[in-house]
């Protein structure tokens, strides 16, 4: 079984995708993908190219600037037996093959995925059809996805969070309403014009909607988010405009699948709260490190598996994310959590986003630096920020430098790319 065959089994007349206001049925997507595969057979690969010339099947790298082209290319691969790998359109490393060694395709693999690469070189992993589709019934039940669902999403399918939920929607025979451009005002218009009943956006994008929607939207019953922190304050702000919605924040990974989740009714002011495990998933701590047991993971890894993420657990069994090992800063012999400082900064009403890392002075001594994006229309004085931080941080956790920037560099998944941040 593969995703092209999955799409073929759906009602061909049913709306599958509405992208930038243009609707496509399941039948149209299947036919267009088949036509694209014919073009590839005529050596018209477009922005896609093959790697692993000695391997059968071969990996086809899909480097398209647009959701529709990405999706059709993904599906077309299954027509001709290639393994699809969608990569960022502006990912230079994928252009020159720097991170694409002579990959060996495992038996049973039907697709390849890439990690975000925010803390190192992106890694390529392979997935079987079962490793995602086998879990769709479970995740769809939790996310409230049925054949009648109309879920709004934005952004590239190179982000596996997007690709997974596209396929889960199509598995249910539902409809995806999608936008390519980063334009919150347009998102709000599409959500209402195409009668979306659910929204999937990362928190930093989600929190732009209260600024552009001025009246209650009653038809949204589910909001799904992940990849970043979200707490009670943000959830309450969303519930003000989507009063009938249930909000779910999940914790997941490209190498694994969904790990933990929490609903808005259980959220607190602690934005690093990531909740309890998904069904059929075991999560435990060892020396403060999060380990996961799941049958739904990429090929070539063994469980229990650690992502090098740190955390802790409360008496009720809820897990809290303390950051990656790379987010623990060693400053003058003290272990300091960058995530804790970022959460403290983002709790301040004048700060929209924050990122913290270690920098060096001329004497090569490390210190804490914080990059902050002020909320629009709110004055963000550095001294006021310092005064507020002293109420929640120890003296040794206080940033030595505060940089006020217009935006933070992000990757395809919307996570802050600290490698690029460090050279600003």
C-alpha cells in the first residue's frame, strides 16, 4: 500500500485540497499526479532529481516552491516506484548534495523524511507506509478528524508535521484548506470563506490570528499545534475568538511520531508542559532524558529511543520539556536552561518571541545572549525587560546581552534556527 493508492480509493468527486482558493478533488489530484509521472518518464524532472543511482527503488528529491507541486510530486513518485523526499525549496545543502550521501533504501520503505537540522546537519530517514498510516486511526480520533473535516493549514510539506496531517486528512477522506503565503489576514479570510472547522498551525503562527480576527468564529471546533511552546495564556487568547474550539498541543519528532499531548483545559502558565503520552506510546525518563517506546518510527532506529531532549515529570504523570541537550548552556560551570529563559521572556506582554544562546566575548568567556522580537505597537525597553526577568530568574540565569530584532530566523517547520541566529 502507498499514498497514491490510498488517494485512488477515495471518492473522486470529493474535495480533497483547496490551495490558495483553488479547489481540487481526489480524482483531480490522482489524475494530475499520474500525468506528472508521465512527464518524468520523458526525462522532464523539473525541480526534482534522483539520488542513489545504483539503488532500486531510487530516492527522488522534491524541491518545489508550492504546496500543490510538492503534493503532486509526492504522489507521482508512487506511480513510477520512486521514494519521495520533500526538501526545503531554499535548502542549499540539499541542492549540492552535501547532506545526501549514497542512501541505501531499506526494504519496505515508501518515503523519506528529513529532520529540521536546527542544531546540526539535517538527517535523512526512511518510513514504511504502516509507520504513519498505521497510526492515523488513533491520531485522527484524538484530533477529531473525520471524513467531514475541513482542516486549515499553511506552509511547506517539507515540514513533516504538515505532510503527516495532510495524509491523515486524506486517509479519512477529508478536506485540506491550505495557503502557501505567510499572510495571517488572508488565512483568516480563507478559514471563514471555505468553512474550515479545524486549524493546524505552529504556536507562533497561531498567535497571529487574534490580531486579525475581530469577531468570534463559531465553526472552529479543533485547533492542533506543536513544535513550539503554548500555555494557558495563549490558549485563552485563542478561545476568545474560537470559543467552540478544543485546543491540543502535541510533542513529536521526525524520527518518531506523536509522543505526548495536552488539551487546553489542562494547560497551565508553565509553557513547557507537554502532557501525557499518546495511546500505544510509552514515555519515560532516564537521567533527566526523555525516552520513547513506539511501533511508529522511522526505519533503522531501535526503541526505546532518545531525541536528546531533556524533561521532568510531575506527580500526575504529566511531562515537561526542558530543552535539548544543546539548549543547556554551560556558563561559568553552571548548567543553565535556555528554554527556561526563553519561556520567561515570552511570558512578558511586550515580547512576542525570544531565543537564547551562549556567545563569547573577546576573552573567549561565554555569556547568555537573548534575541527578542517585540510585540507590534508595544515599546520594549531593555531595562524594563531586565526588571521583569529578575522576578522569575536567578541572577546567574539573567542574559548579559539583549538584542532586539524584527524577526527570528526559522526553518521549514517554524522552529528558530539558532545556527543562523548566531551569525546575525
